[in-house]
């Protein structure tokens, strides 16, 4: 049942998960039941405060208590581990990071002024901030990898024989999965140097068919038969998106396709994915000044840049992400 007081206290749940993850508790608790005193020594924290945090993890079902006084990670808490196949560890570290939640603290101001909360709080846009902070940039890239890894297998497109350019492709998670599934496809990973910092090992299995290029995607993007923009357009306002899309149009080979892969805002808030997309849209207001868009809003942007929207896929797996496919006019 919905509870307004619990919603108002929601930041506490976020910080409980963040503190536990930052201190490395999930990985230690996953190795088996451990008493508070031993755990406090292992992770080098105050024993009494740790005990209180553990009780919170138990009431949130993230940990279990094995009386008397020993704790272990619950089944529900497993994705907080670093090595879990569906790990959300870096996403928790990113969402709970002081820089991120300070930005959420400026949501009121963002709604009042229309300004991006991140820029208001930190004095510079998110991607400039990441370029100057190696630690946060690593967390950001790994968090993107966690999200992308969960949808890559569902992308419904035949890349056989094509050169695929993943623009803003980050550390190459999507490209590695797509090239892995299509042995005769070639790939170009295009992003800033910070974005591709960890890409080489991720692309190792397809390295003979793939190259990494660094640059600013507003200047130009590499040429290809399929150009992918995954989680990119929702970072930017409409005019900036059209500028980027025109650059993609120039680099798309004859008969090629553009794939925009990101959440699509449903026309009705009664749609099952609406709450996820609406929250993601607000997150874009906080982080980047971008937005989530409806099918017809994507159609208008694509039109303005010389593309025609040809189809929109079903949602990829359990996510709210779809593939918006377009052809050059
Ligand atoms: C939200 S992330 C998406 C990453 C990846 N496509 C994914 O979905 O996992 C946005 C990406 O755009 C890159 N980016 C932002 N501004 C850029 C620019 N001007 N030129 C090139 N890459 C840029 C960032 O480095 C980051 O990797």
C-alpha cells in the first residue's frame, strides 16, 4: 500500500543501500553468516553503528539475521554484489553519491527555473563533471554497463554484414554483445576518452572486427551502415538532438539505418512502463537537461534532421527501453 510518509523518507532507503555498498558489506555478507564484531573489524567501521545499519538492511529484506547476532546477504540483496550477473552495485554507488543526490536536492529549483539541477548545484554540466572526476566517471561508466548489459540481448535487429557505429557507446558493452551475436559485422565505438576508458577488455573478444574512436559527437561521427544512439538523445534538448542527428545523417551510408535505443514515453500514464519512464524523465531534468520523448516527439526530431521514423520496437525485456528505427530520407 502506498504511504506518503515512507515516500518522503525515501532518501533514507537510498542512503542505506549506498552506505552498505560503499562499505563493501554485500560481498562480505554473501560469503556466509558473520557476527557484528567480526564484520566491524573486517570492514573497519564503528561496531554499534554497523549493528544499526545491519538491522535496517534486515527490515528492508536486503540481509537476514541468523540468531544470535549473525548476519548474511538475503536472496533479494544478491544484485548488490560486485560479481552478480545482474549486479546493480555501480548504479547504487552512482545514485547514492553525494554529487548525484545533491543534484536531486535542487529539483525544486529546476522546476521553478527550468534549469538543469546538476548544473545549478555543481556549476558545470554532468559530462564536464565526469571528465574532471575519474572516480565518478568510472562509477558512471560501470553503472551504464550494468543497465545496458540487461537489454543488449533483446535488440531486435539483424546486423549481419554491416558496420555498426555506436555513438556515445561508452565502454562498449552494447557493441560487444551485438558483434558477438553477428560474426560478420564490424563495429566502431565512438565516445569521449573518459567514456571509452575501460572499453578495451570489454571488446577483447571482437577486437579484430572493432575499433575505438574518441571525439566529440557534435563535431562529426564515424561512417557506418547502422548508427546507434543508445541512451544519448534523452540527455539533450531538442535543438541539440537535431544537431547531433544531422551529423549522424551525414555519416549514414546509403540504405543504412539509425537506431535510437532508449525509453519511449507512453501516450498514456496508465501504460505499464509509465512510472519508470516518468521517473527517468525527471532524472534527465536533474542530471542533464534532457528529457524522455513520445513516439511522435522522436518522429519530429528525426524529421527535422533528414530521417524518417520507420518503426518502434516492443520494450526490450523487462525494461522501458525500445528501439526507434529510422531511415535516411
Ligand atoms: C548516458 S551515457 C550512455 C552510454 C551508452 N550508450 C549506454 O547506453 O550504456 C552517455 C554517453 O555519451 C557520452 N558523451 C557525452 N557527450 C559526448 C560528446 N560530446 N561526444 C562524445 N561522447 C559524449 C558519454 O561519455 C557517455 O558515454
